[in-house]
C-alpha cells in the first residue's frame, strides 16, 4: 500500500546507451502518487526510452527503477494490474477487431471496467460496425483512440502515456482530455505523459519535467514555473531544451 | 533522348547505390561463383584452347546471366518505386529515362543470351522469362497473358491465324520479322510497368509495393513490409482458438496467439488441402487416361510438386520470427499484463508454444504430403521417401525456431547456411548408410533427422531460457 | 439563487498567465461587475474542470485563492457561492481591475507612437459604442 508521500515511481541514477550514444545519463526522477506529470523534451531526447525504462521494458545499463516499491525488472502480478500504458507506436494486432482486441486483453486482467469501456467506445465513435472491423482497416486516429480505451479499461493506478494523441484531431484530443479529467484524475490516478501538444499539457498537467541530455533538467509545478519565468509554456520549453550551441538571437 | 549523364545518374541510383552500395550482387561471393562457373564451363567444353569464339560465348553467357539478375533484382524494383505517381507527373523525363533503361537492359540481355547460346530462340525464351518476372512484380499479371501467348506463338499461331499469314512468316525473312515483332512487343510491354500518373497509378503503386516487399526488395518498397494474411477459414479457426484461450485464461496460449493467425496452424489448412487435392487430381487423371505422355507429365508434376512442398516444410517456421518482431509495442503491453507478463515464465511459455506450433505445422504438412503421395499411388517406397524428406525438412525448420528473441533471434543468413549444411550432411550420411547396408537411405534419413532435430531443439531451447525476456522482441538488436 | 453554468468561464492556453490566475481574474471581474451576485451558486470544481478540460486541481487552486480573498465563500454541502457584500464594490476598486488591460493598451499605444489625447479620444468613442 502506498502511503501518501512515498514515490510511486522512483528512478535512481538510470543510465542507458544505444551503441555510442548515451540516451539517459545518471537520471534521477520521482513521481508521487496522484501527480499529473507532463514529460517534455525535444525529438530524439529519449522520452520514449525513459518511459520504457521506467516500465521495465528495456534493460538498464546502470541504476534502478522501482514501481510501487518493487524493482521494475520483476514486477508482481498485483503491480502489473495497476499499470496502464499507451506506447508511442500503436502497432495494434491489426488482424483483430476492436471487440476481439479488448476481449483478448480483458482475459489478461483481473479487473476490467466493462461499463467504462462501453461508455468510451460509444462516446468516441466506435459504433457496432466499427467494432467489428479489423484494426488494419481503421484510421490512425481510431487506432489511437482504441489504444487509449484499452489502457483505461482496467482502472489503472499509474497511467503512462507516450504521445497518446499524436494522431487525433482537436476534437479527439479534447475528448481525451475530458476523459482524463473526469475518469482518471478524479480517481486519484498518477499520470505521466509525454506530448508535444503544449496546450494539452497546460490544461491538464500540474507538474512538468524537462528531459535534456539524458537528465531531468527542470521539474516542478507548472504554474510556479510559468510564473517564475513569466513566459508562456512554449517559450519555457524552447528556453529549457535549447542547445547551448544553437543559440539564436531571440 | 536525355543527356548521357542523366542516364548514368539514374543507373547509379537504381543499382550501385542500393543497399548502401553493398548489394550482394556486387559482392565477392557472387562474383566468385560466376568466375568459378566461367572457368568450369570453359575448361569443360573446350579442350582446344584456340576455340576462342566458344570461350567468348561462354563468358558472354555468364555476363548476360549476371546482367539479367541485376536487371531483375536491382534495377526493376528501384525503378518502379522511383516512378511514383507524383514523380511520374512532375518529372516526366525521369520516367522516360527509366523506361529507356529498362527496355535497353532487357534487349541487351536477350540479345546477349541469344549470341551466347548461338540460337535466337534461346534468347527469346530468356527474354520472355524476364518479361514474366517483371510483369508479375510490377503487379501487371494480365499483361502476362500477352507475353505467354507471344512465347508460345510458334505453335499457337498455326492454330489461330489463317494459313497464308503463317506461310508468310515461314521463310527466314519472315522469321526475322517475327523475331523483331516479338522484340518490339517486349520493349513496349515494359511501358506497363511505368504508368504516367493518375488514380490508376496510385492504386498500382500500392500493389507494386506489396509485390516488391514479397520479393524481398524491402529497401525500396515504400511503406512497411506487408504481411501475409490468413484466409477466411483460417481466421475463423484462429478466432475460435482465441476465444477458448481467453475463457480459460491460458497465459501461454494467449501469448502465442498474439503472434497472429499467420503463425497459427490453421494458416496451413489451405496449403495442406491443396496438396492432397493435387494428389487426388493426379490419380483421377491417371484413371481417366493411361496414355504415356499424360503419365509422364503427371509423374513429372507430381515429383516436382512434392519436392517444392517439402521445401515449404523447411520454410514453415520462418514467419514466427517475423511476426514476433512486428508488434513490439503490443508485446510491451503483454509484458505489463498480470496474466502473461511474468518475466520468469515468459521465455519458457513462449518456447513451449513455439515448439508446439512448429511441430503442429510440420505434422499437418507432412500428413498432407504423405497422403497425397499415397493417393497418387506411386508405391510404398515413394511414400517412405516423401516421409523421410519431410523429416529432413522438419529438422531444418526446427533449427531457427527458438532463440534469443530479445536480440535478433530466430532465422538469420548464417543460421540458414548452417541448417543447410547440417541437412546436407544428414542426407549424405543416410545415403552412405543406406548404400552400406544395401538398402534405401530413407529409414536412415528418418532416424538421423529425428535425432539431429531433437538435439537442435534441446540446445536452442536451453539458449532461449537463458536469454533475456523475449518481449518486446528485437529491442536489444 | 441563479446557478451559473461552467461555460461562463473560458481560458486561453499559450499565454504567460497560468490558467488558475486567468480563472481568478475572470471571477473577480464578473463579481465586481455584477454578473455574479452575492449568494449566487458557483459551478462545482468538477463541472468547470470538465467543461474547460483542465485539471481539477487548477480549478481548486483558483477557488481556494478566491476564497482567501473573500470573493467566494464555501457553504457546507453546497459548494462555492459568491460572497455576500451586499453592495457593488466601489468604483475605484473596480477600476483597479481594469488596470492590467489598460497597461497593455498603453504599451501598444507607445509602440505606435500615438499621443495620449488621440488614444483617450478613441477610448471614449469605443465606450460610447453599443456593448
């Protein structure tokens, strides 16, 4: 059980390199229960790698990661049941229909909120016909919406989202944010998500973390960071993640 | 006509610069093979070293073969992809240049082959074969009809055309005219490979990409490599298996079914059915008529058919690795599920399931092949022979089944080579043992294949269990 | 007691002003201007969060600040209501609320190198126009 204050996610001195390139370098990060954290960084900075290492999907070169107090390399069944994840690349099993896909994953989880799934499918445009269409014939946006529904279906305590709305139009994104506000944040879920759509982050993220050169270089409450610097989130992003070498006259 | 420099640039992009300039056709092994072939044929057919014309023709033949390979495997795929719908409209001179190069290459190969063999008909046959390849990979199968008709014109023409016309083409001038006509037809038909833009072009490009990816031209085929799709019957069987596994919450089965219907045994139902059908049809054909040519044809087709089916058995495990590497994101999610995500058990479960699937596929195909041979009534020895060959092929198939899937795992070129060598050794040993015991090699082949196969499975399974967690596959590559 | 819908509020992303501050300013303006009468029920945190698709904690923060300032009052079991002051705030205090907007306008006027009389004349014309 988590007492308030013990981090739900703890990364200590995490290092990961691909060949010669050190993507994560001595990274420390903690996420407390109930936090809604936006992870920001430039393209190729390693946000996806960081999230994958955080969930134990990649082996670390150095350092340790604990989720719910357990070492991430050997999560217990109970811990795995509390995690929801939307990976960046939605390579869903494209021979299955949405109904089949959800049934498949339903068998994997002890708890599955059928009512929530039905509600989301209905509200997000999955009519009876679409639910019986193989995923390979769905559009990118529909596939992404399906991946999000699947991640929310088992009422996770920790929700990790890697560019979850990249293929959605503004209405789709607004629906997603509403669902986050209503169904996820209200329940006290911890949410970590990386996205380039800063307006979405501004609305929903209470905390921000900036990944640069393999470390979290800036983190804190979004409001405080914006008020201290007296800039918009976009300018804060550019200012924090800009390379020293690529300084251009503002 | 474009300036020569543009032709040279197009040629370079489509051939030399493929695969980062290291395509295997330019590599030492292939050139070495050709050198050896040249030397062998030259020495073999010419005891008199002053017969330069003959040697020159052999050299020309080898060069023309290499050119034909380069034309089919390097130039064609790249040129078809370069001629996308957008490029065709915006860069018409590129399309023309590619057309000219394609036609010139084809004509060159055809003529070279004709000269090398000393017979223009041989050149035409090669030319028609190249056309067939090109049109199939260019997703223009209907145009094949014309090509086949042209290729068979010698015996088709007297049946279809009035005798006067046939007589006009009979003399040498007529023959030359016919040859030229066929040549012209060949160059013209290549135009079908390079359309000039529009909706039809976009549809064709999609089909061409599929065909090229199937042909292995992954580096030029646009888009991700499409995968084979299972037929409707197979999908239904797969769906039932999926529901059953879901109801029973069988973690191992669910993991394996996540590889898709292509990796399920039901995908081979159609193939197995066809094999048995071929046997039945051959039997019926023999009942119908006992004529000698029909028997010869049926025997020939039967032999060739069964041999290629045995080859299919050897390749039956190739798609497991492919499917595993295709869905890394979903495999990551499976790692995080309570039921199937236990890292200590995942490799064990996957290994067991892969083995089960591989053996099931083998059993299904072998049963079909043996049944077809039996129905075809080629004799007990033939049945035993086919079974032995299936065992040998099964041993090959099992080699690349298990491995370190977190890395590259499964089949690789090196592993395929090793499997082929081991199979050849087994085959040779069984032949030797059979000869030594004054019997057929087949029982020995069966025993050796089973023994070698079991050893390989034990060894690769141990390696797989000691390797890191297989899901998400290919992450350490 | 009129019940105000959550759609009364709007926020703009991409500005240098955090969302909670935008909400606070909006409520202050509406209360001072009289659209929010004392005793009116405010929409719940959850309703506003849903309507604007913002984190409920942000709305809570805004409400908390407004409660501290005395603009809103928490009624047990009834959520937030507009604090009763009975009277409209004096015009001097209300005018102070307009200061940020006027400062922005003044900055722009200076950038355009306009003299104060022209600007004031323009402002007077606008004020006389229909609302």
